[in-house]
C-alpha cells in the first residue's frame, strides 16, 4: 500500500484510516453494537497486515474502552514507531464540572487519561472532537500547543465545525506562534456534501489533511434503501444526518455497483477517496469484507459519467454532524 503525506507535514499515513469507534466494551457508553477485545482482534491484525498504519479513536468512545482495546491490540500486532495513532478530546467523560470540553484543565487531564488507556507515552495526532463554544479558542489552542511541547502529542487536528471557526483557530495559532492544526476530520460522503462549500476549499488552500468520517453514511451507501441493521436500529445520531430523498443517491450507487460487479461500498468509497482534497477516509471495520472493500476502492476509477450520475441527485441541506 502506497502511503500519503498528512497535509503539509512530513508524516506518512495510509490512504485509508481504521476508525476504532466500533471497538469497546458493549455496555460502556452508547454503542451496544461495539466489538469487545477478542472480537476486534482479527480486524486490527488484518489492518496492520494490509499496510494500514493510521488508527483513529477518541476518549469518549465506549467510555474510554476503545482506547484501551486499541492500545493493547496495536502493542501486540504493530511496531509503535511505524503506526500513526490518533485520538480525540471534547466529549463528556464524567458528570459534573470540567468533565468534558476544551478548557486547559480538560485537555491537560484528558491527554493523560488517553495516554494511560492507550498504553503509550504519546499520540501522533491529538484532535479536538468538536468546537467548544464555552471556552475561548485561544485557551484551547495554547493548551494543545503545550501538549505538543510536553511531548505528549506530535501533531494536532480538529473535527467537525464551521469553516469560519476552523479559520479562526488556524489564525490564532499563527498569530501566537503556537502549534498549527494539520488535519480536519469532517463529515463527508455522497449523502452529505455541504463541506464542499467552505471547509474543503479552506483545507485545500491551507494544506490541511482531510480525514472524512462516515464516508459510507453510516452504512446507508452499502445496502438497499430501507434495509436495517443492528446498528442502524439504535443509531439515534445517525438518524439526524440524512433524509428520505437520499434514496435516489443510494439507488445510483447500487446501479453502478451492479454494472461494475463490485460491492456498493467500493463505489461510494472510491468517490470519496479520489477527491484530491481527501487524504484518508476513516472506515469502520466489523466484518471481514469492510476492510477489503476499503482497500479495493483505492484502485477503482470511476468514469466522469459515473461520477455525474452519483452526484446529480444531491440537493443542499442543513449543516449536520457538528
């Protein structure tokens, strides 16, 4: 697998990122469909064997148990110096004051907890999971800078927010000589393309790596419209992201996949991965074919007519996923 650079850094990452939200103790947190350590083991091992070196998790996933599982499995199957380990901070980890958010206290507390759970002395990419309206951005950016200077993170990144917010954070770092954000993990797929209006052009102009989450629209692009799964039945958040008229786009994916004789996931992922602004889509892996489809999508070249057919039913929609 050929690797790519993360934005304007010299860091080399795989063009597919293994998203680890699916791994964790099922009764810890909101995801009762999470895979425990033994169930997650073959997927992490296969990712390493396939050449994937980029792994993304978050402190809030399954109440921290995702980090614990990922840390143990990567220690077993990978060379720490060769992998790029990413986690995130913002989500509420405990009740009461300072249990979440992006204050200096929260960041300094949570990086240490994440490192302990992951079993490492540093993460390669430390990302703010969302924008915190209750904390001055200067406080957040300086705290992240101090995390880097303390050797606890190599780079910092951000996740879903408005482009003006990200532009402000970038400017604050520049004006103060603080560590610059190098990546944006945002909501982007065939069913949600609002990022093309402002965020993707901003990232292209600033040399920011783009790491789309939910490139398969939480599985909607992998199956016929209306088909339910164990995850979709309990996915309250996912139910807020898409709408009924999206079935036309899903149908188009199905038609092209049938004509190509490939799974729908490969078509949908190929559309995301071949956007020149996209660096590495984040793909969850809970069944053997998930990772194989993601890797195969990298070499699937869609024609101009196929791309036009996939895109023609899209209509503007409210911002979702922040």
